C-alpha cells in the first residue's frame, strides 16, 4: 500500500507539471485570472504532493525530516507540508532539515520550484495568440 500511494502521488505531480508543457493557446492578456489560477493549481499540487510523500515516509516509520531548534512541533502533518512549501518557494529556513533519502527528494522539489516560473513564462510567451 505504501508504494502504491507513493506512485499515485508521483503520478499526480507529474500530470500537474505536464500541463505546463502541453500546447495551449492563451486568450487575451499575459496576466489574467485564468493564467494565475493555472500556475496556482500547479504549485498547490506540487506542495501537497511532496508534503504527502514526506508524510507517508514518516507514517511508515522512516521519517525524512528532522526538526531543529528549541521549539519542536509534534504535528507531523504540519511539519511535512510546511517543509514542502518552504522548499518549493525558497531555500528554507533551516528549522526543518532533510536527511537520508529526504535530501534527494528535497533537491528534486527545489529544482521543480526554481523551474516552474520559467516554464510558465516560456509557455505564456510562446503560446500567446498573435
């Protein structure tokens, strides 16, 4: 069940990212509510997907994240989704650090976070109706 859930989450992330590379003719302006929502959906899918990956490993007895500092949060759900969002949107704060396999997963998420804006802008420029 563990591996099936991981495959399902990875598939959902992949399908969400795939939408940025499909041909799509944008209507109207570069900046529109539709374009803003589409990139928002992709970001939300990636944050939730990677958060679920961290959480599934933790619930399976193989935690990938370690909290540092004096204040520790025992809520694994909050920690996983917080770390996922911080990794995708920035380089993180250093209050939660990955270890083991978590480092590889974190690097993949960070690379996705850095390339998403470029992919979206490229799509907006090349697919604009003339």
